[in-house]
C-alpha cells in the first residue's frame, strides 16, 4: 500500500521497458481491485506482445485513446471484448496484446484495469 501512495500522481516508466510512461491517477484494493493510469507513448515507444498475469481472478482493462499518435501506435489484440477506434476492452491476463511503434506524435491513453474474483488476494492490476 505504501507503494501506491509513493507512485500516486508521479510519472514512471512503463513496465515493459519500451519507452512509454505511466501516471497513476488512483486505484483501490477493495471491494474490487482496480487502477487508473494516464499513459504517454512518445515517438519511438512501443509495447511488445505480452500478457499480464494476475495471481487469481480475471483481469480486465479498458483503454480509452484520448489522443492517437499521428503515425503508428496501433493496439494489437487478436480477440478483444470490444474494439473501436478509441475504445479497447480486453482481458490482458489471457489475450496477448501489444502496441506498434509510435512513428510520429504522442499517443495518450486513459487505462482502467480491474480484477474480478480476487477475494482475499493482494493482487492489483498494473498498466
């Protein structure tokens, strides 16, 4: 929990080490573990194909594209639950996903994640 407060409203490097930054806007551990991040993908950033495992439960993520990059920065997921130009809803724990390289501009995303069925676990989703 101390890590949550230490990281709240502070820019950090993304977990994939691929050039994107994340700003933790908020989150909860109970009753539904969730998080909310603002993601910034500058020119040259990308996210390689991966999944985001959780200890228990089902991980869901809603990504809202606030501003797409001028070129590149496409979200890739074979079987999202919903995908439109600006809205991406998917299961990052079971579906491999990635973001193509930002070739021009900066991509901004509001990312909200939650874990259903994580009773008693300290598992929290992370962008």
